[in-house]
C-alpha cells in the first residue's frame, strides 16, 4: 500500500490548464497637453497594440471617462470595470480593468483609495500629491472554473512615503479581499526595483508571496516618454503574481510609428498558468 501511495504521488504534476495573458498599460490621460501625441491622434495605434497583444485581462491607468468609452467601443469582446478616483463614479482618472467576456464570468469587484481612509472616495494621505485608486475584480474562467483576483492600480508620482504606504495598504487589502486565492496585480507603481515600495510589494508574509513577473532577458524599462529616441527610461510598471502561477513569458512591447510610442509608457504583458495538481 505504501508503495502504491508513493507511486500515485509521483504521478501528480503541476499542470498549466488555465492559461492567462495579462497586460498593463498606462495610456496617458487625454487632458494632457501633448500636441501631436494627444489622445485623438494616437488612440488607434494604442488600441492596435492591445489587440495585437490579445490579453485576457488588461489593467489600465490614467483613463479618463472619454477614454474609457473609447476603449470599450474599440475593444470588442471586452467588458470593463472601474471607477473614477475623484468620486468613485466616473470623475477623474480610472484604473480600469478590461477582461475578455468569452473567457471570464464577472463575479464581483470593487475600488479602494490609497489613503488612510481607503473606503472614502477622493481621499489621499501621507505626502501624496493627488488622489490615487486601486480597482479589483474577481473573475471565473468559464472553462476551467478557476477563480482569479486581479488588482490594478496607479501609485503617486511624487510622494515617496505615499508609495511605500500604498504598497503596504495594497498588500493588506489583498489579504483581506482575496486571502490565499490566486492574485495578479498590475499597475504603474511609480517606483523602481531598488525602492522601499518595491520591497514592500515583494516581501514574503505568512500568507502571500508576490513575484515580479519581469524577466532579466527583457529590457529593464517601461517608461520612456513618447519619443522613441529618448534613452532616459525607467522600469516603474509591473505585473506581480501570487504563488499559484507559473510565469511562462514576460514581454515588453515597443511598437511605434518611427517617431513616437502610442503612450508615454510602454506596455508589458505576461503569459502565465495556474498551477494544478492532477493525476
């Protein structure tokens, strides 16, 4: 009997039955005075990048209401969830999550603010320059029935303390909302890998360990501005994932028109699988 049990255990293997392609994209808000790179002139090329990447889930940042509507119209097969950071409705930038409706059933979702009062719309704390928000959804794979939580956010661009505190708050909220379930986190974190905020995001606790999906074989940057000749770049956009996943491929997309990128941030995507024990 003992030998039989050992033999059965040897037959258990990690399987990637549930394939997921996740993408994060700071699309640059449409109110910015970007001249030749204003939203109306670049939205087609930006959407082309998304469609060519073909993500199952897309986390977006800096999305104003007109951009949310444009993307919803231009991305057939996707639904979107998220609220504006100013009032919890549609005022101000969204950290909206788009998901493929053919693949996923929406179970639930919500928003919280990166502040000491995370349930208060429009709130900010610490040394943050402006209000910041995190949007999350719980989705069920219609074929495998796997349930996955996706969190998408945009940390403050000026407040170092705010970024560190926001990372701690995000970890706490994930623990509260998702527990030990499969979690993927996307966003523009406005910190570099050598920052305290990054350490908070990736440090281990008793329940959840988050891994940065970045591959050392890929370019170590995501934010370069619109100009393709700009070399002053930094890696501040990330996809983090919990222990439930296998990371198969990290991709930085550098598509451009020869002069400009479709946004002042490049987009990254990750192909991953949910681990599963099976005979």
